[in-house]
């Protein structure tokens, strides 16, 4: 495993790998790695020849009153996790390498970045879109891996790749959780033991709504209220919303398409986010529709036989 601090040294190394036709996987992180990051790395290692992990606490996605200065960092521990997980290359630049003097260009995401975290963290997704675009151009991966816990971020990046015609496949990996359901996050390290215990209510609420959905509940308001009933331990609820899983548009009335129930809340002074997917089962065909399908298949078989 090699570690690079500069764009030039990394791109020179990757150029040699690409010349050999190797498939490059990429896992962008802000460090303080945990088992959720390991899951992303393992997905990359399983389907790519080379796995690159970036470790960079991106200043442009933090607001003026957010936790940039105290965001947890543990580079030596991160290196050990990467080594044992099978990472090929680590890219760990400083802020001046990514944003040199005179830097002034940003990537502005569209409506998918406006609700949820976008509404309460102005400029956050502009910073995310900008740094991810830069990292994609630097690494030029074939595949990039992101965690479902950051559901809106995944949606923003998918739209970014589509709109800017970036030749990168985006893979979303399911959220990794503690045994009691709490979604793994670097910010969990901020939680006191008492707050850590209270934080379980987030996943409990989401799982309760998911269970109701699986039992047949489709009313969006009742599903949200089912989750809300479990959130009595939070100190500040920023949002609890049901959104279309593809467009992030708000869902009202009956849930008939894949949806994401998303939450952001403060436990003590720590802001946590989480979500679960609600996916309706495939709609069964009516007897009439089955008859039409059968007729079409039989006709294709007849035409094929006549063609022989």
C-alpha cells in the first residue's frame, strides 16, 4: 500500500496502472475510518483491481459554525484499516493541495441538493459536489463507492455524474450499523455514554416505520408519525421526511414508489443523520394482463416456429 500527498505523484502512479488496463475503484472519505468505510473498501476490492482511498477533511462542505476544526482525525489508525482491508493507494492531501491559492471555481448542484440537509446546511452540497468532481478528475476511477447513510449525498453525486457526463459508475453500499441499530458515523465519537444510549431512538423510529410499511401501511403521514413517536430522546429534530428515493421529491398521500425515510437530529451537541428505504413489492398482474402476456408469448413462439 502506498500513500500520496500530492496530485502529481498520485496521477503518475495511476497512469501506470491504467496503462496495464486495470480497473480502478475509489472510496472518498474524510478519514476517522470505521467499519462502514471498511464495507465500502471491501466492495471495491471485490470488483476492482486497484482500490484508491482518499482521506481529506473537506473545508468547503462545512458551514461557519460547524465542526471543521474538531472533526475527528486519526491518520495512523486509518492507514492500518486501509492496509488490512486491501487498499492499494491512499491519497491524503492537505487543503492547499486541493484548493491552491487563487482557487475560485465551484460546482453548484441542482434541486436534489435543496431539501433535507441542503435546507439546514447552506452551501454544504456545493462543497461536496466541488470536491467530489475534483477527486474524480484526479483519480479517474472506473467505479466510486458511497454509503447509503449519506442518502442525499449519494443522490447529489449520481446527478452530478449524469449531468457532467463523468465516466464513473456510482455504487451505493448499504448502511453499516452497530448491534443496537445505530448507524456508524465518524461523529458517533462525539457522543457521551448517555447520549450514545439515547441515539438509538433514531434507528428505532426508522425501523418501526419500515416494519409498518412492510406490514402494509402506505399512508405517508402515518408512516412518518410512527417514526416520530420513537424520537422523544432527541434534543433537536431538524427533519423527518419521506422522500422519493430517486428524485428526493416530497411524498404525500400513499407511498407507491421506492421511498426513503430520512432523519437528522441532534443528540446533545452531536448532529446525526440516518435513513431507511421503503420499497413496495412488485405489483401483481391482473388475470387479464396475464392472459395478454401469455397470448403474446404464444404468438412469438408460433412466429419463431413458422420462421424455421
